[in-house]
């Protein structure tokens, strides 16, 4: 955050003032009281718009012929946010305020009255900054969804053979620099001008070693989420951040409540799309004509499948190997983004990789998921609070959100069509091993029907009170029998379908159910028992995807925790923390032994 403040307060304000597009930015600025009072004041008649009252004060001054200057006398550092959640709240407040300011009349007047060069400086130095950050993230999803849709439809192999996807590698490489690395470049200029470029280069290396690019990439996702939600649904509000020195360990349940909608869901979605691209994408093709083996085919043109199979078997070195594309090179930048959005909060959380803290976080997370009341510390209370904005949004905003959610349905449809094409045209012997096609449809339909019956039983069980013990026992027996039937049918399906395609059917069903849940939420049915059960199961799955690797790393690689503490704190504080851990481990066993002795004495006394 100190790097951001140095760039924003020093370099940014100098350049904006030079181009006469600087606006007011909060506490350091001094207002001309008489000028502001004669122009109607600085506040707006809306608490949502008034969230960025300093920016609107600058708009008022600029529109009335005034100028907001930047005079430097002394450079000092003020109290700033140092915790990860404090920084996220600060960015959320600024992004929400920018979302409200974009749709205001003041921004429209500024855009229509500034000259061409000043307009561009104002756009990229003010509200356009958040717009371009959001468009960068949206571009990532357009890129990966386009690759997945083309892979599912089979068009990627066609365009690759024609040489029509050459720009994909360039776009993938550019995102690796846009997410995190390019945001550090202004800092080199500031430190280089003030203290010398040698010191600036050293400062850059220190920033990279302390995981600065990961922090900037994570904050870009924060800006995009809150700017996008405010732009579509509104609802900007003030968020208190605080200025305290944060060394408190945040539990995983708190991190999940804070980052689920803005980062964890998006990171898991990006991870799923990357795996889909790996499973269905085309990374090599036959670059030779069938006339290479014209004598084998007696000068009769074979089908594409026949020639492709023979080309891969007999001419791999000469025709296929030169066309190989490395999946890692094509997608490494998106993997970095997905990993950052899912696991960056743990790296910037004090003792976030400590095994003892991980166990406590796991127990707290499980208790949070199991809590059924509507308090703020329960899953249901958090879920209801996160969906409240839909109660006050417009039909147009819901329609836009619904159109966005169609991407999940399109993925499910693409998986189904790809499976049917492979089953009957491309690889029939690998997909279906039985000649009875009706058996395939019957087994698949039966699995879906039993899955729906299980959901209905869960809904009925939630309506049965605890006093009706007999009905509860019957429902448990029904659910157990249905689960056994579903398992047996799944095993029976292995005689008809391959394991990979049976797994693809379950993934297809999962994506379709998730799209259905999102549509129910948009129709304000998120309090329904079935929707809540699906949402809780989805949160549990996302939590395991995010928290599982952290548990494995903290269990088998304990030195990562020491490295993380050294990155966050200085050497003296890290040494003190290690000593306190040693004392804690020395005291804990003695206390346990004492408790055991006391309990043993009590037991003998009772005997």
C-alpha cells in the first residue's frame, strides 16, 4: 500500500495537475470556501453519490472554470491501511464511488465540455482507470470462454489448421504483464527521480521478492468486482477501514465471507475453465495431406477421421510434432491469475500457513457452515446479506446479470453436444461399448431422476420437525436406498460408458444445476430450502478447493510458513514470533498432563 500511495499521491497528482485535470482527493486538499459556497457547495443530495464528494467537488470546480492545483512543500507519510482486508475495503470504497460517479451527470458534463487532449488525460487519470481495470479482467474471461467454446464445438482445430488463432499467444502473454507487473512501473519512475534509478531498480526487486505483483493482481480483481456491481446494481456505501497496525490472524471463515464473491468464485471458475480447455482443446494437428499415403488408399480420398488416425500413428514426427503447442505456455498467465485470486489472502495473512492456525481455521469454518441461524456469524446470515442488493436492483440489471449467467448453460450444452458428436461420429468405440443405445439413455435418465428424488427428500426432511421421529426414520431409509440405487446405477453405467464420459456427465449436471441455482437467485428465490442447500454445497466445494491446497502445503512444507512471516514482517518481529511459538509448545503439554492427572484422581475418588 505504501507503494500505491507513493505513486498515487506523488507521481499521479503531479502529472494530473500538469495537464489541468486534477480533481479534489480528500483530506490533503484545501478548498476555497467562498468559491465553493457561491457554486452551491460540494455535497450532493444522495448518500450514494456523495460517497465520492471530494471528486464531485473537483468536477464542480473544473466545470465552473476553476483549477485544482498541486503544490508540494514537504512530503510526509500518513497513517495508512496495512492489513489485507483493510486494503480491500479501501479499494472497494473507491471502486464503488467510481461506479456511482460514472453514471452521474457531472461526469457526462465533464466528458462533453473538455477538449480532446484534456479529455483523454481526465479519463485515464480518474474514472477511466477503474473502467480499464475492469475491462482487462473482462477480457480475460472473454478470452478463456472463447477458447473453451471453440474447443467444445471443434472449431479450434479447424482454425488452428488454417492458421487463424495466431494472436492467442500474444494476448496470453500480454495479460501476464498487465496483471501486476505494469502497475509497478510508475514506482520505478518516482523512486528513480527522487533517489536515483539504481535505488529505484533495487526497490523494484524488493517489491517483487515481497510478492508485490501478487498483491496488485489481487487488488485488480477487487476493483473490477465492486466497480462492476455498483455500475449495474448501484448500492455504493461507506466502508470503514481503520488505520491500525494489523498483526491479527484472520480465520478462513472470515476470509471466505470477505472474498468469496469478489475473488474465490471467480478464481474457481477460471480454474474450471482452464481444466476444460486442457481436456477439450486441440494442441496439435496433422499438417500433411492424405496424398502422402495415396498408394495405401488406392488414390481414393479417405475420411478426415481415418486420415487423422493414420497420420498420428505413422507420420507423427514429420507431420504432427512440428505443430505441437504447449498448453503451459498458452495458459500460464491465466493460471497465475486464478492462483492469485484463490490463495493470495493466505500469503498476506499473519500466520496464514501455520499448521496450528490451519486446524483452528478448519474447525471454525465447519462450525460456520453448520450454523443454521440468521446471525452475521452464520452461513445463512452471510448468504442473505450478500444477496440483499438484488432486492433493490432494477429489472434491466437483473436481465443483464441473467445474460451473463448464460455462460454456464452454454458450457453445459457444449459439453453435451461434444459428447454426442464423439459418441456417434468421432470415437464411438471409446465412448459407448454397448450396441444398445437405449440402455445408455435409460441409465443416464435414471441417474438424473434419482438425483432429483434425493433433492426432494432433503426438502421434505427439512420440513419435518424433530418431534416426528418416525417420519424422520422413514425419510432416512428412503434417502439411504436412493443413494444406494444411484451408486449401483453409476457402477452399472461403467459397463456402457467409459469412466471419463461418466465423469463428464456428472460435471455437465453440476454446471447445469449451478446455472439453475443462479436463475432462482435472480428471481429472488434465494431463501428457498433447495436453493439454500445447493448454495451451501457449492460453498463447501469452493472452500475445499481453496483451503485444501493450503492445508497440504502447511502440513508437508512447514518452511513456507517461515518464509511467509519473513516476507510480511521484519527480522526482529519474526524472531519474536518464533520464540513465542516455542514457549507455547512447551507450556501446552504440561497443561495437558496436569488436566489428565486431575481427571484421573476424580475418577478414583468416585470409585
